[in-house]
C-alpha cells in the first residue's frame, strides 16, 4: 500500500491543525505507460460488456444499477490514477455491491486483464489524465461535517453510506483515493451524472473542509483479504435434499421476501440458492447453502447439475439487478420454478437473517 503513509499523515495533520490549507496540486498530465494492442483492446471491451455493463451501463454512462458511477465522466477519468479505477475493479468495495474481479480474491480476471481494462477505460474516455499529488488537503473537520450534512447527505447518506450515490466513507475507497482526488470530485462534480460541481457553490475553504472531514473517516482502517475456499460440487447444489417444496407465494410472480425464505430454510425446505454476484463476495459472505452462480457466466455451464423440478432462488446485492438478469435467462431456458430474493443479501443481513462468512486474512495487522 504505497498510499498508506501519506493518507495517515493527512489524517493526523487534519486533526492537529484544524485550519484551512490548500494542498498544492501539480496539474501536469500523465502519459499512459503503454498502449493496448488491438487484441488486448478487444478482450478488454468484451470484458467490460460481460462484467461491468450491467451496473455501469453499456456505454460507461453509469447508474444503470445500484448507482454505479459513470466511467466516462471527465472529472473521474482525468483523475485516473490506477488506485481510483483499478483497485475497486480488482478488490471491490466492501459493504457495497461492487465485488472484486481479480482472480486472487475469487474473481474471473487475471492481473493483466484488470490492467488492460483500466487502460481501455482511459482510452475510451479520451481525456488527458492529470497528475495529482499525495499531499494532504488540510481543513476544519468540524466545519466540513456541517457542510457535508447540508450539501451531501441527500445522495451520499448521513453516514456516507451511499443512497443514490457512492459510499464516501467506504474504507477501501478512502484507502485508495487521495485527498486531491476527493477534492477534485467535489470541485468539478461528475459530468453527465447527478453529481454537481461545487466550485461555484462552496468556497475553496469549505471544499477543503469537506475533504478533510471525509478523510477523517479513514481512521482505524484494517484491510482484509479473503481466504479462498473450494467451490461447491454439483452434488451439494440442492439444500435439504429430502425436504418438502417451499411453495412460495411470489410477489409479482417473481420475488420472494426475506422472511419467507428464512422460514423455509429454518424448516428445511428443498431448494437451490444462487448467489449471482462475482464469486469474490460469495467467498466473503453468503446465505448458507448458496452456490456461486455469477450473472456473467456461461449459463449452459453453470446450470449443469441443477434440476428443473426444484425451487430456485437467486439473490444479489444491488438488490435485484444481477439476480433478475440471471433468473430471466433461466426462465428462457425452461426453468420455471424460479424466484428472486426481493431485498437482496444486504437487505437480508440488515433484517438480521444469518449468513455464512468466509475466513479472512488481516493485511498489515499491527
């Protein structure tokens, strides 16, 4: 983690010196280290449509599902240091619908493929990338919180959890996003998205103050990495093989509610649970008995071993987009005993229902 020391320094200085101080920013442009070959670009374009378009949009416009950000917005792509684009793709955003797509955490892409996709996104955006420093942006955290509560919570949430916009207090995001990256986003907004520019609405001091407040939420960061477990075998796909059918009453002919699914599991009903997220997040936490069944996989391969006479329930985290997409494909193939968990797994957990959590490895543990 090359940014750990500058970020920690930023946090400490913000607390020790609650004054307004603008970090000097070099506005040099960054040259891409390399240009993709035609073959690499074709693979990257295909990977984008396969893995990313469902939420980020077919043309990178964003907000197709789960308020996933635009990946063509000028202010984002011109501040495209690898940490801001590559790392969320590789390792995901814990606590959000963004899973990790790097193979070492259980995702489908190699290290080279994630880098190539990052370069492809920059090339498609067509903006010069600005060189940002890792210097701290200093400000009055108390004042920054006041401005944040007034200007930001409608979209980003009172606790920065994300409502119709990204989660700003997410620890992974705070670990990888420099102060200047955060400040630039506030100043310039995100073009062609609901995120407005605040450079003409807030003073430079208040933009610094909000930046310092957001940065202050990174205290106590502890990074974790999942310890990968073996994927289920086909003989393990059916939960409670000898149980009765759950006979769900589906909302709109498609959706099962969390309370009904939990009751069916508690009474040992027979069914198949499909976790349609990227498998890296299945590794972290899933409903017990669920099998990884990613929305982008070849359906003819993943459906092998699943009979058509058993109730199938799919879930995702956004809360339904990937599961809806998967179940519609299954129904096209004649799997009529299918349903989607209405609240998604985050809703399931927030309602207090249990999940099976994976083992984790602490990184940089003191």
